[in-house]
C-alpha cells in the first residue's frame, strides 16, 4: 500500500478517537518515533511519570476492562 494512502487511512481513524488517554499515547509514540530516540533523559522520564500521575489523579484513564471492550470494537 502507498504510504500516502496509509497515512490518510490512519488520520481518518484518529479523527474518530474520543479517548484522550489513547490520543496522548499515540502522540507519545509518534514523538519518540519521529525523533528516533532509543533513550530519554532521567529528567524527561521523571517529567513523564509526573504528568501520567497527574492525569490519573484527574481521572483521565480507562480501566483494563474498559480497554478490552474498546479493543473488541476495533
């Protein structure tokens, strides 16, 4: 499949995603994939942990059971 076709299909799928946590996870994967980083600094690691913990405290997460339900709908 042509890369531009694949990119368009993925973008269209992303437009349908309503889960903020999932979008943030995808964004993080893209960020590291585009930078081709194999490692991050301890400061960056700790910052990401702090951000993740803050998201959890705000209730911005889904349970494993809910994720399984969502995955079945894919």
